[in-house]
């Protein structure tokens, strides 16, 4: 690589790194507890335990659980029902009205039921009441800095900058390291050189993982625009034939239980995990939207939306997800690291810590940069070692 | 000045091997059906961590011997 190329890549590495380091540090630090969100959630949960019942006990009536919610909150609406596939839990989400929900999604609250007995285990406050809990705080800082869509898009842009910093860092690795054995950390040299070697070692060893997390993170930040695109194209086209009809209201709604059964019969081997009521901004005005998924490690990440006519209860369509939403679904496990049990989570956390060290050491190298003339930074120049020159250029 | 071509591939030997193992590990648990694929995924993704620890341990020993 010519000295000119090294200088160019060094400038790219320096500025992209400086631009994204602070935000990436926030993302990495908040991501650490999020790796263990299920375990932390269980630990913080003080709800009554589920009833001890045989594992094959059938699910209680969803209609009954929705009716319990409506009885408890007269005049309110059910917005969706979530059926957990991991524990016997059903969540019934409610809101004062669709208008209130659309104006402020945090007006929602939820009731947690034992899925087999339909016993109410928890009645939440509206999400707008009180501050966020620990995991919500971490998640919001990780995904949108409490700024909604603009925050998501900003962090997505920072993710792109991080990917550019990674690529330029990898390009600069060879000029740095070609005269050193792989993995050298010169412990007997200056502190700055030691951190430089550590930065190079951790950076190159974790590069593929960091690149994967960076790219999948960017894709995840595009969740809202991608779903909006799908709703405004495929879903809108599909709803064309209902145009002009009056949407069903509470009294017109068919049974959610029947909708669940219809979808399970139409998609054998798949699990139905949620039902969105008609009128929701995440659904259609005329249908229950049921989300079904497979049961293997891969297919359990791929969701299929099924539309059931909310008035008649007839299955309307199993929709095909567009490629960009399939890509988004595939990117999620690769970002969350939640598909290989606790050992994978521990590996994820360790690589996250390695990334924090790479970011921190990069910042340290920049803060401790020396005053070295550009001429002496060229590879092969005697005034500065080959291993040090490009790194100094990058850090400055 | 362009450095000699000899030695260039050697610089990339370990990083490329680690990157390939990482990609294999990332997809083994996702595309495999549990069981042995899960173990292979854990082993492949733990390898970069083992390399970091080995290099740091080697450096620590060299540092102590130099004092």
C-alpha cells in the first residue's frame, strides 16, 4: 500500500472513529445488559408464579381473557393479544381508545394472565405513567436515545459510520502489523504502544463479529420505515377490495379464539404468537392480524402475517413478507445473540466488552497522539517504526 | 514506497481464519438444528476470545521476563 493510500485510509479511520465512538460506547454499554434481558426481566419480576400444571395443558380462552380486560376497564378497547411461546403467559394490551393510542402509544397498558387458568397475574399502569424501568431505559438508549424515529435514524447513521471505521481499520491493519508476529502486544514498550497493539489485536480478532453487529444494527434501526413501506405498498394494495366498507366495531368483532384456531389449522407446524385488533396502526381496519412463526432456530425468527376477517372470522390471506422485512427478521438474532443459549450470550457479552476496549483504546490513542511531522509517518521512514507510523497517522 | 510482496499473505492468515470461524459460528446455531451445531457455534465464536487471552498471556509473560 502506498504512503498516499495509507494517509487517506488513516484520515477515514480517524474521522469516522471520532464521529461514532461516543455513540457506539453508549450502544455497547447499554447492549451489555440487553444481552441478558430475559434473565434480568425474570429476576426483576415479582408477579405471582404460574400455576403448576402438566406441560400439555391446553390454553384457556382468549375471548375470556379479553372480556376480563374489558370488564375491568369499561369503555376501553383491546388493541392486541400476545401469546408467549416460552412460558404460559398471555398479555392483553388495552388503551382508552384508538384515537388515544394513535396519539400516544404510551397510553397503552396490559394485563398478564396465566395462559392455562386465565388467572390475572399483573395489571400494569399505562406506559406513560411513571419512568421507564431499567430494561426499557437501556433499550431506549440503545435504539433511539429517547428521540423516536429521528433517534433511530441517527443511530442507524452512526452504525454506518462505525462500519466505515471498521473497514478502514482493517485496511490499515496490514501496514501496521506486517513486521510483527500476529497478536504481538509489546508489553515492555511505552504505554501508548501497548494500547496500540491491544487496539489492533482486539480490533482484528473481533472484526467479523463487530461488522455483523454493525450491519444488523443499522438494519434494525430501519424497522419503523421498513414496516411503514410494507404497509403503504403491499398491505394497502391487499386492502383495496374493502375500500368504502365500514370497519367493524366492538359489537361486530368475531371471536379471537376462532381466529387463532383458523390460523393454526391453516398453518400446521407453526405457532401463533400474537393477534392485533382491527383499527390498530400496526394492522388493518377490517382484520385481525395474527403473526405466526416456525419452530426451528431459523424459522422461529421468520414471521408470517395472517389476515382474518374481523367481522366474519374467515381466513382472508396468508401474506408474503417482502425481502427487506425478511432481511430485517434474519438480522435480529444475529444482532441480539439470543439463539444459542446462555453460552452464546456469554460469548456475545465478552465480544461486546472487547468492542468497548477497542473504542476506548482508540480514543486513548487519539488523545495521547504525539506531534509527528507527516513526512516521518510514511512507511519505511527511519524516524518512526513501520508498526507505529500508520497507527499514529490513524490516531491523529 | 511499496513494501515487498513477500510476507503480505502471512499478515492476513490469522485474521482471515478467525473471521471465517466467526461467520461459521454465527450461522451454525441459526441454520443448524441444535445439538452438535450449537456446540460448533459456541466453539467457533469462543475461538477469537481464546486467541485474545492467549496473546495477552504471552505478552504478560514476556513483560515479566523483561523486568
